[in-house]
C-alpha cells in the first residue's frame, strides 16, 4: 500500500489506472502534486467514499452473492457449507458489507429465503499465499444431523480444496453436491465438473476503465462509479 501511494505521488502522468485492491489509499490525494490528477481505480475495495478526480470501476460482490443463492435455491438446496478465509470470517462477523467477501450478502439473502448454513475457515499452511482446510472437520460436516447439500467457497480456491478432499476421501458424496466458487481463476477452471463459479468479468472492468479514459480525453464527464455485474459460469 505504501509503495502504491509513493508510486502514484511520483508519477508524472495526469491520468493513472490503478488496481485498487481492498482499500483504496485516499490519502494519496493529500500529497503534493496529486490535486489535479485523475485516478481510475479498477476492481474493488472497501469504501463508498468519493474524491475529486477519482473514478471507480467495481466488481459487484453483492450481485455475485445473490446469483449464487438463486442458483442453489433453484437446484433445491437449503443447507450450504460456506468456506472462507479467517479474514473473510472476521469481515462476516463484523458485518462489513463492502469488504472483499460475498459471505455477508449471501447469508442475508439466503436467510430471507429460508436457507441455513454452516461455516468452515481455512487456515494458513505456512506457505503463503496458500491455505488449507481441516480435512477431518470438513468431512465431519457431512455426517452431521443436517449435512450440507451444497458448498460455496467465498474464494474459488477453497471450493477447489473442498473438491480435492472429496475426490480423495469421499468421492461417493460428489454426485450429491453442488459446488460453487466465488471467482473464475485457474483454480475453478481446473476443477472437475460439475462446478459453478462466479466470473469477475475482468475484461468488462478493463473496458470500462478504458472508456473512462476515452471520455476524459474527449472532454466529457464520465460516471464516477461504475458497477460491473458478475455472471455465473456453470461447468
């Protein structure tokens, strides 16, 4: 984050496109030379703030969460196992609606539809950036009084881990389960069907960022906030 701020402050460009990450560094606009610069922040971060000269292109996590819920409801599921990182779990507990995790909007929507869920958290394996699921605890969830009939990984990486464990330990369960990962990365693309993933539509995000540049160069005033709705990829 500090490096990003310094690079932006030192840049001689009048217009910058930045992959914003979770929390856009608004303090960069307070640095000398930044007041007349335009910044286009792409992807997503946890803030609804605006700033002069700032244009944002966001992937809409809430829409993605609702897509997953509707998909699972239509397939008859009512109890879902949510897989997430410890940071995502903390965000869910703190009810941070704008953080980089679809769990909160999913749970709120899922509850209104009469659904239930259980949660398992992946742990740091000591080999960043990879994390691991507790295999025994994960498998035990399917022996509970109300076992899940679907798995929703708040990253597609956790969904990939889940399917990998099931392939090795309980392949008999796979035909009964729907697995959804929030992301469309090499993890979800390498997974064995049937598998559904939320596509972040990165190409559309990039196109919107370029459209903002084109509008500014043409002397037009673009929207300061553009939401890019994700889509489901059903394999």
